[in-house]
C-alpha cells in the first residue's frame, strides 16, 4: 500500500434473519482495493460450539480484516451489514471494532439518483455490472442442518455481491461529492490518487466561502472536488 493512502475494503455479509439478536452471520465476503478476486469466510471455516455459532468467524473477521481497513464500502451496509456485525460483536462480548470510515453506496444512490429500485440487482442490470448470482431460499434453511453444498452456494452469492459492489463503486465514486478522502495530498484526486487535476472555476459554501473546484483528469475517474484558495496558490 502506498504511503499515506487509505486501505479500502469492499465487503458483504449473508445472514440468518434481518435482526442480529435472534440471527447470525453465515459468511462474510471481502476484497481489498487492488486485488483481483474477493475472499469469503464462513461459519464452516471457523466453527463454533454449534452449527449456527458465528463467534469465531466474527472475531476472526474483525481482527484480521475489518480492523485493518481505513475505509469500508458496501451496499446497504449502513442499514444491515455494519449494525449486524456490530451487534454480533457485542453479544459475543468482543472489544469494539475499529471505527472505520464507511461508505454505503446504496444510500448515495438513493439520495442522488432516480432508479426504479436501488437494489444491487437492479443497478447491476442497468449499468452492465457483474450480474447477481441468486441462491435458493431453501439454502438458508438447509444450512441449519449442516448442508455444505447449500453453504457453498451462499458463499458464491456473497462473493459475487462483493464483485458487483467493487464494480458499482468504480462507476458511482466520481458522483459521490462526500466520498471519503483516500489520500491526504491536496495535489492528488481524493478518490483515485491521480495527480492530474484541473481547476474548474469557483465553489461557494455558506461555511467556508469561496474555494476552487477541481476535476480529476484520469479517464477512469473524473471525480470532482474542492480546494481552498491556499491549497491552489
């Protein structure tokens, strides 16, 4: 990882139920920026005291993945994945996970766009992203009885969701005006780190007054940002 550059994590979870006090996590998928393929860990890889005990898996993921991230990107992660993981952690009496800066792409799409549905499946269809791989609804029940093939299908589903999230981030990141800054150099793009920035006139805000608009000239990014007058002197 380049010095000064944030470590960017893409992630997704698959769960039993939608509430974490009565549910559990079946598997967690993730991919670091720059990696070619995602990874997945399941409760079969980190077995607990009973088939649905996710304690060892949750602990492993927090210590070996989550706590090493600077920024975490997900799809509806602010509404499901993050609070679910956090709830499982406190139920298992684990130390609080690192307060990672997060970016929920679902929330940004909901606020700034007008798709008929903001599901990852619908977005992937309209933007030509890797299509969702559906798992059978019965697979979630089959796991309760130790069905390893059902778990494999759910893990495949989770891996694809991570791949699609990565692809969605690459498309939506330039549109996210509040995207977390991935580097601290004002001479570089906040998203991709390119040094090819071009001044694009003035920006006025009630809080800080006049600033300068800049746009990344990397063809694969083209993100907009602002700089203070001192930063462009």
